[in-house]
C-alpha cells in the first residue's frame, strides 16, 4: 500500500535534497510553479515558515513533495513496484488518487490549491489532539460546540472548534481525565468539522469541474473509512463530505490490514526539529505501527520522504 500524509508535515527545506540529485523532481517542481502561479519551489526551500504554514500554500507544497517522492521511487525501482491499495490522511487522499491513476498531477494540484484557499478563507477555529478514545471525547466536545475532526487511533482523537470553546473543553476534560493532556494545533480553522461547511460549498463547483477517471487500484476514503466507490462522481462526493466530516484514519488502517497487505510505503512530508530533510521522520509511521498493536497483523513499513529513505526503500524492494 502507498500512503501519504496530510497537513502538518510541511517544513522549510522540504524537497531541497530531491532537486539536487533527481531531474524528475526538478521537472515536477517547475511544472508546479507554472500551475499555481507563484514560486512554490522557492517557498518550500526558503520559506518563510509562516507563509509555508498558510493552508493555501501548505497543501500544494505537500502534494508536490509527496508526488516528487513517488516519481523518484518509481524511477529508482524502474516502476516495478505497483500498489494494490492507496490511502492518504486528509490532503494525502488527493495524492493517493494520483498514485492510483484517478487524477493527474495538474488536476490534483489545482484542486488542493483551491481547497487550501477556501479552507483558509472561510475556515474558523483551531484544533486539539486528545490521547483519548472517540467515545470519551465526543460527549465532552459537543457540550462546548466542538466536533470530532479525526479518529487517528483508538486512543488519539482530534477535535475542532473556536478557540474559546476549546479552552472550556480543555478545562472540563482535565477534570475527567487529569493525566490525558491534549495538544493544541494552531491551524487556520477547525478542519473536518462543521466550521468547514462554507469552504466545502465553494469547493464543490471546483470538484464538479475536475477531470477524474476510475482509479486503477483501490483507494481508501477518509469519509467512509472503507474503499472508495470507483465511480468518479462518487469519489467526488466523498471528497466533498471529507472537508466537513471527521477523518476516519483508524478505520482506513483497519480496512487495509484486513485486505491482506504485507507492506506499506509512506511518501512525502516530514516531522521533527532537525534542520535538514535527512533529520526528519515520517508523519504516519507511528500511527501505522501503533494500530497493529494487540492484533495479529505484522506489516512491513518503509519510508520514502527524503533522498536517504528513498534510496534505502528502493534498494529494499529491488534486491
């Protein structure tokens, strides 16, 4: 399975190692510059970080980086490694649809550019990550006009709402779960909640106009937690609903495990305080490995998020 991370895995310097040694990455970034209408490559390489963190910039930057990693991996492995399944977390779902052949790069990039623009323009609120089960968080969240934005793991639930409502939620949650402290995410909005409804309504006309074909391999839907209906019009409706409904990532992973996959490769993004791409670690690796705990599943995981991991993973597959 090929997987792709979402917003939050961007960093200044992203892609710098790729364009130095891989002409195919240089070509993709130059094409991206032309499509988005500004110097996306310079923004990724030099920042400033505050501009890169703007949703309208983050989403095109992450999609381009993830797909640059994908095309490099395909080049290194002579395209011999074909997925049977693709998935992505939030924004990453668009990368998955490119990997599956349902969208071409230009269409996907234009979609996420408008998606990010609308989410940043019409969004409101912030987000909290709780180390708690959905059933523990949801009743408290809804008391304070907050909503569940993502179910990443059985014990990791993301909530979105206005800042003042999240403050009240945090206070009450501390009374019930004093040892379970949430992490605040300073996003441009409460993504994947009702606060994104207006953004979704604007985005719908862009989705409707986009050229999409039936994917060549199965793709998982964040909205349903299971496989996308391969009919393009049905995929578009799920992408529309995804904007203002919770990302059911844990169900995506469980569906993937049950399908019998043996290996997962993660493309793009990176986390960590290090200054270079090589210092970064993958976004989804921890969730993928934690989701297997207590189960009979044992999936081989590989990262393809920078030059170093791309070379290592490609070598592992072509031995």
